[in-house]
């Protein structure tokens, strides 16, 4: 059971990384010039979910990739809990909570 959940989480993590990278490559052409270098572009991509200058299709891919990432980490937390490592499970769930908090923060900032 644990190995199936771990494989499922790993597959979701890979799909999430692939979707986020595709969205990043497609969104780069909509970034302002000051975010042209690689490091600045990665920073700007963190705020891409609610940026109206980026097309809806790309923002949807970022949202789906974030959701898949959270499900993958929740699967890893379940494996850690089933294996008897509750501290690691809590840390993984805290990472998921950070993603949710970041999305809520961006959402509130976009509505203002």
C-alpha cells in the first residue's frame, strides 16, 4: 500500500513539475523586460497565477500544477505517517499549507 501511494505521489510530482515548466516557458514572452534574466523570471512566475497580463490558459496550467504538487506532497505525508514518521508528515503538510497561504495571499492582492 505504501509503495503504491509513494509511486502515485512521485508520478504526480513529475507531472506537476512538467506542467509548471511548460507554463513557465509559455509565460516568459509576457514578462516585462526587467524580468528577462532567469532568476528574475522565476521570481516573477511565483506571482503569475493572478497576473492579468498572462493569458488564462497559462494561469490555469500554473493552478493545476500547484494543485498536483499539493496532492503529491499529501501522498508523501501519508506514506510518512504510515511508516511511523509523523514529524515528517507534519512538515510535508506544512509545505502544502504554505502553498495554500501563498495562493490566498496572491488572490487577495489581485482583488485589490
